[in-house]
C-alpha cells in the first residue's frame, strides 16, 4: 500500500493568525484534492504558543484543527502533549526540551 503524505509543521498557528479565511480555505483545498489514503500530518507547539482567539474566546489550535477537518479527515494518531527531551545531546548552541502536539489524519 502506498500513500501520499501532506505535512504542516509548526506553521498552522501563524497562518491562521495571519489570515483566518485563507488558512481555512487552504485546508479545504487540501482536503478536496487529496487522494484517497493520503495522510495529513500536523505538528505544532503545545500550550499557549498555539492558542487561537475567536471573538472573545480562546481555543487550543488542536481543537480548532479537529473541528475544521472533521468532515473530510479521520484522526488516526494524536498526542496533545508530546515531549522531546535532549538530556545527553552536545551541541554548540544551547538546546532546550520542547513540547508539541501532533495529529495524523487519513
């Protein structure tokens, strides 16, 4: 079995904040043109970095994405708080642990 993969990595919140309607339209176009079996892979920072304000309410980006994509995609993997820890990695720049969420839709 083969499948196409579409990935949105650490860009969804910024795209949404820049132009909400264009971002939603982009997801609609992706959904309309994706071949059967395509995986949509989204990774974004977890927590307040990815909060979205709609009117006077604040939502997490993963809830918003799940809502926008619910009619076209099925969630097959998800994690709302995945940690990447770097305890023994030596590098010339200081590296920190990071927490993100991910979704894989089909």
